[in-house]
C-alpha cells in the first residue's frame, strides 16, 4: 500500500526541517519555528523602519518604561532569517537601559544564534540597524 498524502507531506516537511537545521543550526531553526516578539505594538515609545540593501523592510517597536526597555516587537516582509534576527534583536533590547540597547550589534545577534551562513549575515545587520533606529526615536522622547 502506498503512503497517504499526509504521510508523504510529513516526510517531506521533516526533510526540509533537517536541511534547515544542517544549514542554519538548531538555534536558528528553533527561533524560526517560534519567532518570539513578532507583531506590531500599539503606541510604542520608539519605532524604527529600515529597508535593507536586499529590499526587505523590517520594523522594530520599543516600549521604554522607567528608563528600561519593557517590551519590544518586530515585523518583517523579508526572509525567515530576517524574522529570526529581528526576534533576537528584540530579546537583546528587553530589560536593558538605552545605553545597553545602543551596544547591540549585528555581530552580537549572530553570536546569540551561534552561526549564520555568510549570505544571511546581512539579515542580522539589518535587525541591529532597525533596533538602533527605534532606539533613536526613544531617545528623542527623553
Ligand atoms: Fe533581506 Fe534577509 S534577505 S533581510
């Protein structure tokens, strides 16, 4: 008896997942499956929107309360890797003072993820640049 369509689809999906893990590593895969902090934010303290040289646009929203980033979120119309990197950028911003957020770089995002293929490193830089744009707007409100 031949496998059902559902079995075929599940096997295909598993092969795709294994390819992603092999290329990007477990940390990127997990974050891709669960991109924490995805979504818009109502009335953020700071908002950054940057279009990278790849043509993808990322947005990051920051909420500053009592001198600390209490919340952060992102949207992106870009690749899966851009969502992964923006998610890490938000995580690195939360619970930090503006000075700490200013220190977040693309290299730091790559470090959290363990590794990124050379062709995707620019996604981390776009996330860091968008975070800094959102931080600039926060600073303007202080
Ligand atoms: Fe544009 Fe990843 S390819 S952000």
